[in-house]
C-alpha cells in the first residue's frame, strides 16, 4: 500500500491520531467483485484516523462522503447502519470537524 501524505491534527487517546491529507491521491480500500483491488480517490483535506505508527485505521474520508453516510444512517438505511466501519467513519468526521469549527472562549468571544 502506498503511503498517504498527511499532516497530524490531534492525538486520539494514547494510541491513535487524527490526520488530514496533504495532497490528492488514491488508496486501496478493499477487494472488488472481480477479485482485483478496490481503490478510492481522495482530495487534499480528507480526514484520516491512524495509529501512532501511521498505519491507516479508517479513511481518507472526504467530508461529502461522511455527510452522505450520515444522511443514510439518519434515514434508517439498513445497509448504511450495518456498514462495518460506519461508527469509525462518522466518529472520525465529527472529531475532525470539531477541530476545524470555531470555538468560543469562556467570555463568549471566539478564539
């Protein structure tokens, strides 16, 4: 598997980290029906959850794809609800968004 160029954003507990892709690329995400590799393209700015050694756990996740999955889950789509990595995908997207969202300070002004 190719290395994905990423920039660390935050530590997740003691063993994982949230990262963001630095450039466009593609990565193998599984096996296609014909037995070949199933690749997924991603753009710079996609979210990645990795262990501290840089091994991919989930991602790269485009925010548009996370939104589409969230809408399907919220709509009760049984395939989306039972997607094996749905919880990790959605959790990674929420954590990434929380790191990018403006946060208020204790006095009510944005920091």
